[in-house]
C-alpha cells in the first residue's frame, strides 16, 4: 500500500457517492470513480463534482472516471456507494481491482456486508454505516441534506488493522467511529431505514414534512418495534443511532395499545426531533424509483420479513409496507400521503407485540 497517496476506487456516484467523492478530492488520496451512468460520467469528466447547499464550493475533480471496471490490481480501497440491489454485481466486478491487502467498503443500507463477504471472504470486507444524507440534483451536482459521519467495523473474522487509516480519510466528510459491534450498528440503522426510507418512499415527501403527521410517526414506531424485536431474536445488541437514539427504549412496549401516555408522548416528541434534524432528507429509494431503478425495499423491510419468518415472528407492518413499495415500483400505485394513510388503516391491530 502507498500510505502517502492511497488509491481509492469509488463505485457509484449517486447522492452519497457524489458527496463522498467530492470531499475525498480534497484529500491526498488518488480517487478514481466508476459509474456506468453515461450522463454522470460525462458531467464528472467535464466539470468534476459540484456541490450545493452547506458544502457548496467544495467539489473537486477525480483522478479518472471509468465506465468499466479497471484492469489493474492496485486499489487500496474500493468504496461501494451503489444501491443495495446492485451491490453484489458491483462487488463481483471490481474485486479483481483490489491490491493484495486491499479491502472493499460497503456504504449501503441493510446488511450488505454479509452478501459481499460471500464473494470474497470476511477478511476483505469493511462495513461503513452512513449517518448523513445526500441527494443528486442533476448529473454531477450534489447536495448534502444532513450532517453526520460514519461508523466503521468488520464482520467476525474480519481484518480491522487498517480501519484507523480509512477513518482518517473519511473524516473529511464527518466524524468517524470505529465500532467493535458492527452488527449492532447495522441493525439499528436497518430499523431506522425500514421506517424513514420506506415511509418516505410511500409518502413521496421529505422526512421533516412526513414526521409532522402523528399517524406517520406512529407507523414509524411500529416498524421500528418489529425490527427491534427481530434483532433481539437474532441475538444482536443494538447500538444507539448517532450515539443518542436508543431503539430499545424507543420501541413500543407496554404503551403499544395505549392512545396516550407520558412515555408514548415522549416517543412521539423524539420522532418529531428526528424529523426536524433530518428535515431535508429525501428517501434514496424514492430517488431510485424515480430514475427507473429497482427499489431497495427487499434489503430493508424485506430483510426483516424474511428473517422474522425463520423465528416465527409476525411483522405485518413491515410486510405491508414492502408490498406497497413494490406496487409503486410496478406503477400500480403512486407515492402520496394517501398511500401512507392506506398503510395505516390496513395495519391497525396487526402489529407485532413485545
């Protein structure tokens, strides 16, 4: 490895990949971008990354922009910033580009490290849990929609020795935490995304507007509760989201059947605060659908549904939300508040109880 100038291959240049690539251009790393999207590739070659909003003016030009995987074997890091449905094909295509001690980093929502590890082994995979949001406004133009950094960790049997080096590179984006409990961080983020990403896809609006609606907050709490119960069944010790949001406490318990209580009011207030903090965040799954891409719902709510079946657990709100996202993807339904209301009305009295 060339520690003074590490070679990085960034795969994917959507919202997260675009902001990440923009800021990495300001580091000593030699950044190569791989994107099959012709419009994005052309924009990056002609004008480089361009940022709007709070990080405006911090864009940069990558070392190279590729449309096909490179034929070299000398990249220290491969950063996967594609959507979950593309992660396995993307990983398979670039594994040969890794240097002998190189590693591949998964920035997807869901549990994608396990999928990539089946292709290359646990020792070559790093989990990068993203705690911020971003959107692509047009090819090559990006906006960061919320602040935050990363949590980095490895699977059992993985190699963590180089995580401090990766951490120093990624600090250009935000604070980086190296965790000894990647599963706990991943499952907490999975539970959050099952709520906010999927409900944002069904509602078709930014998170702040949707979480001002009481019934949407309640749906989010029920989705989180089902995912939290499943995590317990899987033997996962959940970590606090962003170091503060305790899902074990937030999950509905004795207050599940209550219409009003101090505990329930506090949980609603916390969900309002989440909406306020991430008010500009727009579901990446919704953006993918608008671009004609496959939704990542099977990697979120679908993961919960499939794993719950193995444990004999009922997760009806996640199951129905998954069905409705696919109905939107097939063009049978349209994202709207009315669709969220339908999810609410058709799942009353069905939610999993702790």
